[in-house]
C-alpha cells in the first residue's frame, strides 16, 4: 500500500495497537500521542504542535512538553517502555532523540517505533506532511541505534498492506554492548493457548499442552504474569505472550483475539472455558437460571471440555512443574519433618471456599495419630485460620510464608492432601498420593472425575449444591449462621472427613 490523501486519516498507532501489547507492560511513555493513546496506562507526552499546524490538539496527552528531543523530567532507567508512532521523522536530530529515549528505558525494557516508510509515503517536498524532517527506511533507524548501546532487535517489519504505509520496530535494552537480531521465525506448525486466571485455572489449561506438543505444534501461551509464574517451567511451552491484567479492555478482547488468531495454525482460547461457560458469573443471565436447569446444562467435566476445545485426546495431564532448585528446596523442607505429612489447603480464591471444621480434624490427628504432621497452607489472609495452632510442634503454619511456586512444589512431597476446591488440589489431582476434597460450587463430574486416588465429598441436604456459580462475596451464596461458612461447606461434617481420613491413613500405613 502506498500512501495517498484518502488513507492519511486517523491515528497511525491504531494499526499496531494489538502488536505492541507484549512490549508495553508496566510503566511507559507514548511520545507524540496526539489525540489517541493505544492503552490507558500509557503516559501520553506531546508538544501539541499539531494544534497550531493542522488544528489537531493533543487531547490524549498527560503532559505537554516543548519537544520530545529532551525529556529531563524523566530519570535514567525509569520506564519499562517507550512507544512512539509517526514522531521521529518530525525531529531534526533524530539520533540525539533516540539516545535520549534510550536513556529513560530500563534494562530489559522496550523501545517500540512505528514510522512512515520512505518507499510508501511521499518524500519530503512531494505532497506528504510538510513538517517531516526525514524520510526513513528500516535500516536508517538500525544504523542510528548503533550508537545508543546494546539491544536485541525483536521486530523489524515493513507494513505496507491495507491502509498502512509504515514500518514497525521493537528494540529490547541489554545491559551490555551487544546488538543482536533476534527476529521471530514462524514455526512449521504453531498453536496458541489463551488462559487468564488463578492457580487452578492455569493448571487445568496446562492439561492440553502435552497433547498439542504430541501433534507437533510449537506452543505459545497467552497469559498474565501470574499465569507465567505458575507455568514457567512446563516443558510443553515454547513461548509466553504476556499481557497486563486488563491491559486489553474486556470489551475489546474479541478484536484482539481475532487479530492474534491469524498468526497460528490452531488458536485455543480457553478464556471463560470454565467460568462463564460451566460456572455462572454474577451479572450473567445463567446466574439466575433455575437451579435444576443450570445443573443439567453446566454439569460437564472441566478437563474434558478443555481438551475438546483444544482438539486433543482426553489424556488428562494437569500438573505443576517445579524447577530442580524448587524440588530440592521442597525435599529439604519435607526432610525436616519426621513423620507423615498432610498438607491442608485452607481456602480457595472465594469466601465460600473454606471448610469450617478443620480445627476438629487437626485436634483428632494430634491425639490419635502421633506420627502425623499437618502443614497448613494458603495466602496471607489464611493466617487467621491458623490461629490456635502456632504453638503445636506437629502443626506447621505456612500460610503467607511461602511463594506460590514454593507451596506448589512442597505439596508434591506430601503423603496426603486435604482441602476445598483450590489451586493446590488442582496441582496434585493427577498425582498418586491420597486426596480429600470438600466440593463447593463444582460437582464430582465437574472437577474430580478423572483425578487419581481422590475422595470428593459432596454436601448432603443442601438444595443449592452444586450451584455452578462463581462467588466473589456472599451475594448469591447462602451462609450458615452457626459456622459462618457457606452451607455447602458447613454440611460436610467433621465425622465424614475423619472416617475417610482414617481409612486412607490405614491403607497408606
């Protein structure tokens, strides 16, 4: 596509908006933002010169500066990224400007440029923008960047299709003087798996990855920083595509997914594959469906549906992969405990995912099983559920003390795992140690049908179970006044759990 006056409308940055997502996380600048910032977290900087020249004020700017050639108000290495679209060609000393921008970017951060291409845009004095000072091609910028320090060139694309007449470049800042061209090579067969969510969500999604690899795909996982943290050592993942939480507005995710799906041979979008499809979200129509109808329609197995969406066989393989160092740490921690270890996951992500009779079972264990230790696990908020046990030497209070990955590594060393529907239980669902799960919003069919050596307890006499609802508070969830727990958890009695626990311990012994 060659520029003409009919196509030179709107903001050029819109053409690369979806392409810059993984390079614009955190805190960064949009230099020459004009009337449009690609994402709301960008700090918009503009001189507002176009208001005088063309009557186009910089309405998206957070700061008006005399020029973007000198940005003294920003310290060295203070920004995760700088994005600039169709600005550098307006600056007389573009080399000095690039050096200044590079100064502000931290090591590991990105300089993202989108510029009119000399071969597709009118050269100076030939009908283009009269304020242009330069006519660029890709190599001109690469040559100018040789004087700023070390970098990896991650993108170097001529964009002349449709209504584009530009080129797109991404430089990642190194802490040395090396300049490396690391441009992506399209694999022969590629798949992308998209999943945002918590520990359990990511581990359930990971079940499809071995199947995709077995089919010969290069696998990229689209997720958040939390998702990467959980899955970063999974051997079936070739690359991550990281997004900030809500970086792409929810109402625009459809457009983003449509754009990204074109890059892959198989696009496996598992967003809302469980929540929103098999678990009703507040505000959705099915949240208020009759209970019987919701159960009938949503009582499908999460893992099976996930595998069907990925078009891989039902060989369920959800698990956590610890690094060698994490496994060694977990083994060392386990070795400190002389006796049998029960890991108890205290609560899940929602308020109703807490079983109220934990203390009763722990007390019985302390009396009747003198060789058994209990490791209590959860986030910092779960510390209140550990109260009363801090002075018992066989009860190890670890909530909020370990990282997510440390907790997931340690639970693999347990002799038994107990808890409600949580990420920790999802992590070991396919492992051989015995497990007891107190179900809340999910049925056995939904969650534990394919788990190994697992007893899943469904509450009896609770008309709303399984509710197939996501709860982010007590609205829509019935609380028992005696225990202040959800009815589904209250009605799984301590005696039920104790009978199963004793039987499992005897078998293990």
